[in-house]
C-alpha cells in the first residue's frame, strides 16, 4: 500500500506552530488538529494549499502575509477609558470583555493595558497586523470515514 497524499476527501491530522517574522513563537499546538481536506474547515493563510499533495511525516513552512492571516490592526477596535468607569472584574491585563453594538452583534475585547488610571481594550485578534510563519507537521493522512465527513463539514462523499 502506497502512502496517501493530502487531497480533497482525505482525513488529515497535523500539529503546527505560529511565529512572527523575528521567529518569536506566538502559538504552538502540539495537540493534533484534524480536518477533512477540501471540506468547510478553513485553515489560516492558504495552509490547505501548502499541505496539498504532502503525506504523513512531511513538514511545511509557509509565510502568511497580513492580508491572508488576521488582517491589518484596526485602530477603531481599540478603546481607552478611565479605570473607574470599568467594572472591577475587568481590572487586569488579559481580561476578556464582551461588548454588543447597536446591531446586537457581540464582540470580544481583551484588556491590553492598564496605566495611570486608564484601561485599554482591543478587539483585534492578537495576530492582527503581523506577517506570520506557520510550521506544519503532518501526522496522519487517510481516507475519510463517513463519521469524519459528517463531523468536519465536508460533503458526504468518499474519494
């Protein structure tokens, strides 16, 4: 039996790291992420194209430009207010604050800075505005089962 390569309809399991352009580690995922290639699961910045045709044991590194990653940093999603106007449960860096706009949409903001009686929250993804280096290690490639297909958003067909 020959080794299976990643193509639509294949079950893929992988681990990855994300670093900035200075090789500062931003995220490491040692718990395998699994998906059905070609299904509804979206992978960051063209990662699905980069792993296509690869097999278990292969490693891939891709550079994800800002536009294909988490987009540019939007200054309109950063707000600073007096600390006294913010409920005490949010008085620490890293606190998650959910806010609702006029349309009823809820967005999460993170407390990023507290200084001199002021608190700053940011609704941008932490990787927004950054070019990213993604390193992928492919652990498994196999035919997807019907269970894989139904739980991973792919059309219910086997290849």
